[in-house]
C-alpha cells in the first residue's frame, strides 16, 4: 500500500470564471450532451436526443446479473433481480427531466462545471413500477428518517470518493409517482440513461433520479453522502450551508425559428407570419398558467396546449408577424401558482436553478 496524497482535493481550477470555457468544461460538454432545441417539436423526446448528465463513467452492466439490494432499517432485507422488478405492476408515465445545472453558463461569474446553456431537458415515456411496492415488501422500520439510493457508478468529486448516491424522505419515496424504471420510450434503458434500472423522481431536478440503481439503504439519520450534502444546494457563497435543490422551477423554451448560421447559430427568418412553438413546464406536478412571447416589444400571450401528463411539458405556439430587421426573441412561462421566469439569471454559487427567459437572436429578411 502506498499513501500517495489524494490528487483531487485541490479544486482551485473549478473556481468561478468569467473567461473562456476551460478544457475541462469542454471535455464535460462532449460527454454530457444536451437536447437539440429543434427536438422540442417532439412531444416525447427520442431517446437519442434526450439530454445526458453522467458524473463518472457509464457502468458496463448486464441485465441478467443485475441485483437491487434493499437493506438498512428494514424488517425484510431484499435482493431483487430485474425479473422480480418487472413482475411488479407496471406503469408508464411521460416525465420531463431537467438538470439542476441547466443554464449555469448564463450566470456571471459562472462555476466551472458542466457548461449548460439551455438544453439540459427532455421528456420521455418512462416505464417501471412504483418504488413503494418494494419498500412495502422490505418493510421500513418506524425509525427510518431517510432512504438512500445508490448507483453502480463511482468516482471522486472535490476529493471525496463515493458511489453516486441521493436520498429521499420516506414520505417522498412512498409516493405513487416515484418509480423504479427499466424502460424509456418503450425500449430498455440505454446504457447512458441508467441501464438496466434507475430511480425516477418526477417534478424534481434530475439529480434525484439515480441511474444504474443497485442499492437502497433505509437510514435512521439524514443521508450525508456527497451528492446530497456536498452539492445540489442553493448557496450564496462557498461557505453558505444553503438549502437543498429539489423541485424544478418554471421554464419555457422555443424552437429557434427560421434557419441557422452554422457557426453562430444566429437565425435567418423570412418576413411574414411565423409560427413560433416550444415547450413549457414546472415542477412538483404544477401546471403551466401562461406562456408569453416577445420579439423585443410587448409580450404576446401564446396558446398553451394541455400538458402530456402531470409531470410533463406542454406545447405552446404563437404567431409572430415578422418584419425585416434584427430581433431578440424571448419566451416566458408562468405556472399555475403564479411563479414566473425571471428576465435576469438568478445567482447561485454552483450555477443551479437558472430558469431565466431564453433569448434567440434572429434576422428577418
Ligand atoms: N448514478 C447516477 N445517477 C444519476 C447521475 C449520475 O451521474 N449517476 N446524474 C444525475 C443527474 S445530475 C441528472 S440531471 C440525471 C440525468 O439523467 P439522464 O442522463 O438520463 O438525462 O441523472 C441523475 N442520475
Ligand atoms: Mo443534473
């Protein structure tokens, strides 16, 4: 045994930056792809166009050998095969997932991490079984305070080595809509989306939906894993204890109209009536109240269609009378609770929860 010093404790290269994207950020951007904004046309995002966020490596997994172990403060510890889980009552639900770091790069200064712009969102039809079935079979002890969920992926963050792990309270975990999921859009999960089994926590930012799920532990204390307490907290500064990141904030996006310039992505649009369309969503099962569109002047109310499900986005459309000139298009959603997207990015020390309105630069000819 050697006792080499931990090479990952120095995180100074991850301090805030207002400069160019670093080589590390670029490498993360190549591993963690976002949705193409034109894919917002699809009610259900094709699996290969859904965004990805993978902290460590995608585990090399076999469905035949997979086990889900449930232990800790339970009366009846379990070790389930994928077949055992598929034998339980199945449900399929459209759910919009969004990464808590979506929009990070619009904050000034930004935290050096995955440099999302707008595109860390997608909606899939997820198939699985309510988690409560297996928790009921395992029998949670009365003293259970939190339940921790672990993936098969392991790595370092800020010098701390850990299996990716997140927790839920028993109340959350026993909700009908929290699922153990093995299929996405009617196909087995792709390796990058958690094959063969993941947790799905609808209405919350994506970090709660643990991929490659192989271990559940009931705890008589709050879970202190790095992904629970060392990150995913809204903080004013690095030493602020902060509060947990959980429910998705209200947001909308548009399909950029017209045709793009390859390099700048600036759009060229022909004058006349232009149908602008996009998606809007909020968290915790809250519906969308309204969506507004602006080409720089007044906000015009868009038509919002019924959402695909309680935890999925709604399509919106509006007609823009485009006249020659240069414009910045924007869309802004308000949810049924009256929460509205801000015009300027909210600040967060780690770049979480940015639901600022999207802006799209266009030239009308
Ligand atoms: N085991 C494990 N689960 C994970 C992650 C991870 O890195 N490892 N990333 C989380 C984060 S931050 C997000 S946003 C979602 C992304 O899910 P997707 O890649 O299927 O879109 O998975 C979550 N579950
Ligand atoms: Mo995420």
